[in-house]
C-alpha cells in the first residue's frame, strides 16, 4: 500500500502516538465477535452449513474471524458442534458406558457398528475419556469370569507380549497378520477377541504406524508441540508422532490449511513470532501487518512487546539482517553494476540472502538508481537540482513549443549542468542573457566532451536555438505602433562561437541594423500622412507585378480602394498585399 501511497508513514502506530488504537481499526476492519456464542449466532444467521461453507462465506459478515478455533479458547473439537450440526458426546465416561450397556453392546465391533443409535456416543471412547478408560470389558460391563485367559488357550498371556511378537514378525496390517500369524503358534487368529479388554484396533496392534487422531484439532495440539515451520517441514518430520497423518488435507475433510494447523496459539517469546513468520512466509513489517488482518492471534507491535529481544524485522521474520544502504551500495559498485537489471543479475549470481531484490523499496535512504550505483544523473529536466529550478521551468517551455523534441532536452540540460552551473553564469536564462559575460574557451571545452565533432555541433545548434528563443520570449517587446525591438543589454553571448563544421545557423538576419529614420521615411513614401484610401498611394502603384487580370464585372470605378488598369479589352486590378 505504501508503494502506491508513499505519503503514508512507515510506522503509523508510532507516528500517530496517542491517537493510535489497533491495526484492525487502522485498516477499517471490524473486531471479531467478543464471545463464541455471538460468533455462532452470526454464522447461523447467514446460513452456514459447515467448515468449507464457513471459509467461503464468512466475508458476508466482516466480524466473523478467519479461524474461530484460534480466536475462541472454548471452541469445540468439531466444527459441526460449533454450528449445532452434531450433538456433543456424553460429558462423562459413566454416562457413555451406561448408554452403551443400555443398547446391549457386548463387543467393541458391535459398539463401532451400532453406536450411531445414540449420537452422543463417541467414536473412540478411549480417546474421549482417557483418564477414566479401563478397557472395553469395563466400559461394556462384561464380566471377566466369562472370558478365557489367553495363556489358557496357548496364546501370549498379555497384550503387550502379543504386540512384541507381531513387531518381531514385521506384520504391519490386518491382512499381513491373517497371512502370517501362523508363523508363531502363540499368536491367535482373532486377537481382537483374545485380548478383548485391551484391544486398540488393528492399526495400533500391528507394527505399522498407529491410528491417526480423529480430528485435526487433536492433531494440531500435538503438532504445535513439535513446532513445525511449514507444510514442507511437517511432511519431513510428521513421523515424530505415530498418530500424525502424512497428509492431513486428505485425512480431515474440514482441514483449515497448514497456516491455521501449525500457527502457534500463544506468543510468549520472540521465537514464537519467528515461527509464525516462517509458517506464513512473512518477509517484513508490511507482510506481518497484513497477516494480522487474517490471523488476529498474532501479537500487535511485537517490536514493543518483546523489546528486550528485538533486533530488527528481518531477524523477527527469521531472515538474515540485510546490508545497510551504504554496504549494499559499495557491493553493487564493486561489481560495476550500472543498471538495476545488472544489480538483479548480481543478486541471482551471488544468492546472498542479505541483498534485497528491490533495494528501491527496502531503504529509506534510497534517492534514485543513479545515486545508488554511483552513476552520473542523466541530463533530464526531472533530475535538475532545485537551484536550477528557473532554468528547468524555462527549458520546459522551450521544449513544449518545439515542433520536434529530439534530443533537445539532453543537450540543453547538459549545457546548464556542465557549463552554466560550474562557471556560475546565472541562476536563470534571463540572468545569463543580460550578464554580458561568457567563457568561450570553457564552452568549447564543454562541447569537446561530446567526443565526436558532429555530436558537439548538434548540441551547439540546439543550445543556440534555445538561447535565441529565450531572447525572443523574454527580451523582445512591441511598441504602441506595432514595432518589435530587443531590450537593451540583452544578447546571446555565445552567438558568435564557431565549432568545427561551421557556425550555428542564424535564427534571423545577420545584416547591419537599418537606422530607424530610414525605416520611417520609407513608411511615409509608401503611405503618405494625408492618405485616406488606396487611391492616394500613388508612389507604389506603378509596378506591373502588383496587377492581376480580372473580369470587367469585378471592377468598381466608384470605389476609392479599387485601383485598376485597362490594356486593350483586358482589365487588371492592383494587389496591395505585397506592400502591406
């Protein structure tokens, strides 16, 4: 946003002091609903049917947070429970056990197949009530005296011994077990019945990975402990816990995405901010503030919150601290970079993470690419310094009025920059044209800097054209009789300079100035003071070249301004325009 509106402060929270409230208010984003109940009522009011629908339609109410499970501590394990589409499980182990017994469940399999008869029975009671769980026999009130001990049937006495034997044989699935259990005579064909009280299911019993967590919220609680810094890191290290799925996107239909799944809930130290920055790919303060609009759990102003640990934004984002402006400038000039394209090629070549891709956006000290790379500023009006403001404005007028601009701007700007200013010849073109001084020798030396003779000659022609135009605009006046004359003392001090290949072409006659009394006498001869019509201008009506043949019907003998002749049958009318 600051690129589009550079007048915005870099740190508005500091710039506006006591007026500052929160980033949400600064961006005009409403705060999320204060309670989970208000959030649920708002979601139901717009007809949200599930998590995917919520992600798609939450923008209909700007106060609905991107992920309510992060904003509200009492958010239920399942989104369906949040919107009332699923009845929560029994609160206590005893209530669930009593309901299962009431429905007549005698085995784990019958429970799993028929539990939906009571929607409040959990899928996995051992996970729902971990502190109270004592096995299926206890949960379903099965009397142990009716069960034959495994060792009495020739099998391993304990469930742990059974699992050790399975692992030793490398059996990883139910099918592998059914095909290979006979390799150990102490392994039963139906271990789920033999070890009924402790049976965890085939996935947990086999040597493969364990059963995955039922919900993404449960998996997230474990994943947060391992501080994965992104989806790639998760896919590399998810095996640290057997119950974490390799692909949570496929495992959980309501999976909210890795950003929500891995983002820390609490921020007690700067490392938590660094972790969040890696997960969200935050590169700087602007990225962080934008991320806060999507994830309000991110702390506001971490530079103040963790002032004792704070170094810089790149450090907080887990990035190397960039070079200072002067260090980067020295590095770029050391490699002879002349343009930003060459700088970016250097960036790609060195792969130095301390080099920003766009230095023009990264440093407050940035002026322009020419200053950064140590190149001279181009001879353009926009780069003329403030002390040349009067020259700049006048040159702009000249260029705008020119029929073809060509390289006029380049030549005239160089003239001001490299000749006028170093020699102190005036802060404006008016001062230069009336100063009566010009160092011709240094001017020729200036033209020599163009190298090729024809370049210097073309530059001189453009400069002379500009100076002559300035003389006309600033120092030529018209008197009450319509005569034009030049103000005394104003002249082009470089008009007589010769360069190899000829002088600059004159913009007007270079003949000696005619005395004024001569001009006045000629005017009186052409138009006598007592003349009232063309008929009185006898002196100039004797030249045959001013008469043109016309039809007799055009002639008006009574008109004093109609001067004509007749030669034979042809009439000729006098044409005075050449004299006027």
